[in-house]
């Protein structure tokens, strides 16, 4: 049972760290454009032009 003295603060610290990371992502606007990501995946702008190949 002595291990709980270490495990409980570690678990609380990791939970708090996860909460802070989530709040940081909200603050920096990571979830603002959810619909745009699925359209960016479908765009072919980064593909080279292979029109000269036969």
C-alpha cells in the first residue's frame, strides 16, 4: 500500500498535464476548422504534373 503514496500524485499530475494540453489546443484554435481538413486531404495540389508521360 506504500506504492499508492507515489502512484496517486503521479496519476493526478498526468491527468492535470493532459487537461492543460487539451486547454492549450483549444486556446490555439486546433479545433476551429474541422471541415476543412477533410477537403485538404482530397486536393491534388502537391502532386507533380505527369502529363508528358505516355
